């Protein structure tokens, strides 16, 4: 299945604004992140497990990375928002 990727803030600067990813049926957000990390630079550093990142599927924030993905979904990654 194909999902559309979107990257925001510092991830957008490092990886570009968007892309596409082929995944096996039944994949979850964690599977997509792991596959992207396996691509190597610059994905491995930008999406590294040590980095706290948020994800959204079809513009709905995921509670965790076990959220399922389906054909044509939009998967977005972004750093946590801070303010003051």
C-alpha cells in the first residue's frame, strides 16, 4: 500500500515537505518510521528513536505509533510543539 508523507518544522528542513512510502498491508506508524530510518541519511538522524516526535494520520494526532495505516493515508511527522 502507498501512504503520503508530510514533514513539518525541522523535519521539513531536513527531509523536504512530502513524499510517498510503499508499505505492506497491515502496517502501523511505527513500521513506517522504522522503514524510513532504514533508508539511512538524512532519515536515520531526523527520525531516530532517541528523538521525540509526534505523528498524525489523516490530520488526526496519534496517541502512539501503533496506529494502523491504510492505502492512501496521509502520515505526518513533526516535533512536539512548545510555547511560552
